[in-house]
């Protein structure tokens, strides 16, 4: 670890600092509109809920194990100084889960190449930046693999079961579970995550009831246009919200993404804006 840090290449530092973006809430802010608006609302919902679950598992594991980061043990080697515990690495967990999904469901040479590069590059960047030990990365990978296997095994049975239970049951579940988790939350960021989850649950119920969600885009141009419309409007909510991050802000962002984004995109497309 210290050997790697001592041999950093200064000209590469900006690149690896940029990769730290993939371990921030801003990445999630881009990823969800990209999938939800630019590809499929069904996959947008799946990724949203499973990433939320992934974040809760990672946060629980960090606080239960309590291992420090290298940037905590030896502050001078860290290019960043996160305050959370180190094991398991959240970034490694996210990139392995997302890269694994890409590889498993698309199964093309391009998917394998893109997925492998994404996983290895993001994981290595955590070592380069001095914010994780190699064991943190391996722990994140292991948990991601377990979650990925769980996703593959339960996706169809779980979604079929929820469909049979009906929309009211799903709405109650989508509000009750986040409320219970928030009640037992062990750090403030959990409140924000649960706020957005409740917003998405409420918005999804009304969108499905009134058929507001857009079908899959007809071509790449439509996909790109829908994605940029979604991310611009969602960013306005996030960055212009008075007072900074709050439960109300995250709830509104989730509600907007699941209820308002699709009708607004349709309105813009109909008027060729």
C-alpha cells in the first residue's frame, strides 16, 4: 500500500481524483436518470432500489466492523480523507455490482470489456488515492457478488410476487420499510436515502396508476434527449434547494424522478424542445 503511494505519478493524479466522482452522490444523480429516462423505467426502479439496498448493507458492514482507512492511519498518504470506516469499500462494492449486472445481462464482448475496465479502474483508484486497503476492495467485491447473486435469483420471483399483491400493497411496503429503517438509522445520511426511497415509492404508485412512465426510447437520439432532460431537471432540484441536503430535498428528488420526469420529458418531446 505505502509502496504504491510512494510511486504515484503526479501527472495521473487529476485523472484518479476525477475517478473519485464514481464514489459520490453525483454519480448516482447521473446514473439513475441515464437508466430510468434514457433506457427503461423498469430497470431504473431496479437499479434505484438495489443500489439503495447495497448502500445500506455497506454502511451497516462498515459500522459493524469499524476498520480504519489508510488515510486515517497515515493521514499523509491520503489524497482524500473520508470520515467513514474503510471495510468494505463502497466504491468497489458498487462497481462490482453494476459491472457484474452489465456483464450478466448483456453478455457481449463489449459488455465484458466495459464492465471489467470499470471494475478494475475504480477499485484500483481507491488504492491509488490512499483511501482503502486491498482487503477493503476484496471485501467490497465479495459483498457485491453476494448481492448480485441475490438479485439474479430473486428478480423475477420477487417482482411477480409484488405484482400479484397489487399496487396498494406495494405502496404501503415502499413507505413502511424506509420509515422503519430511518427510525433505527445510525447515521444522518440514512435519513436522506430513506427520504428519496419514500419519494420514489409514492411517485411510482401514481405513475403506474395513471400510466405516466415513458416506453423505451425508439432510437439513440430520443434516449439521449430524455436522459439530458431528466438530469437537468433533477440537478436543479438538488443544487438549487435552499439550505442544502435534507430529508425534504431527497424526498422531493425521488418524487420528481418517479412522478414528474416522464410527463415533462414527453411534453418537451411533443414540442420538439
